[in-house]
């Protein structure tokens, strides 16, 4: 027993000596404050809009980066989809740009960014977009990676977002075909409860006109802070409504303030932004 005690004390003494060695102070780590949280609060998804090789070239250059890149290739040895780690999670990647969400700005400072190799969309002469689906192997790899990150930093569902959520006036990724609903079913991200949506739809037709100011208010409360509270369906309002629809109602993303969009926004606020009492 005395040998065990001596060994333990020696270990403690050695640890303290190492903390003091080469420094002009003694670092005491016996106490820890309760007033702290994880630096990483958000998980942001993107598509690259280019192929695998070009994605790697761009994301390892001087101008833009992400913590992870989900390839559309399979590793020949393991037979598993390839995920590249390009930036350590304890460092700041340059993926979000000018961004804001629910009271926070410059989300590069507090997020992990995941890029997915996907062409995005093509656009015809009439402005009609054709979106490219994500490969099943990519979604499977993305889900596994996202679950690890969410668990590691206790990221809440409403803080798992697309680039178009945090920069809706200038970005459209990860796009209309990103599988938000399927990922939410696996515990990755937020999704409106259907019963709540029906409650707020209140027997209206889904495409019935809705009050613009009501939708503006609901979207700002949920996190889309760039939306004006004017009651006017201006270009910015339409773009932000479209970004919201792309995430939560991808069947129709034309930016029209309809009853279903309003009901979804109210359901999400009830679930994730309950009014303080």
C-alpha cells in the first residue's frame, strides 16, 4: 500500500514539476469554471459546385477552406467513401464568409464546415434550375461524420445549418436536394413536427396567401436575422423565404409567403425557440 501511495505522490510531484519547468509561473489546474461552453456551436453544410479534383485544389489553396470534404469517390482499399480532413477542428476554416444566425455573426469563428462534392445545379435560358442529387454513399458518410461532430460539441439541432441558411442573400448550397429530412430522422438537424404544422395551417390550403409580416417575424425569430420586418415582399424577403423553403419545404422554393411556409416557421419556433416566460 505504501508503495502505491509513494508512486501516486511521485506522479503528482512529477506532473507539477513539468508544469513549472521552463516557465516563470506555476500553472494550477485544480479548479474549473462552470461559466464556459464549447467554442464550436454550429455545423454548416456546403456543396462544392465542382468535381472532386477541383474541390481539393480550391479547398487546399489560400482563399477558402473547410474542415472536411466529403468526396464522391470510394477508397479502393477499404471500399468506403472518402472523407478528407483539411483543417483541424480546433482551427478556424474559411467556409462561411459573411454570415449570421440567431444573434451570432462571422460563423467561421464558431463552426465546423463540411463541403460535399456535388455540381449544385444547371440553369437554362429561362432561369429554371436543375439540381443534382447527392450520392447515397456521400450521405451515409456525411451522416456518420456529422453525428460524431454533433456529439463531440453538443451542437443543438437548430444549429445544424446550410450555407444558404446563414448567408441567404448570396448562397444556395447545399441546395434543394440536400436530404435534410432524412438526416433529421437520424438526429442530425432540425425538422418541423407534422402535427404542429397542421395545427398552424389551421385548415388553410398550403398555397393560400399568408401575411408577409407574420412570416418575416417568424423567420427572424428562428434565426434568419437578415430578413426585414417591413411587411413588404421585397427581393431580400423573397430570397430568405426561398432559403427557408429549400431547407424545410423543398417541393416549392419560389419564395412565396404561403400558408404552409408560415405554419412550418411557427412549428419550428414552437419546437426550438419557445417564448420565454
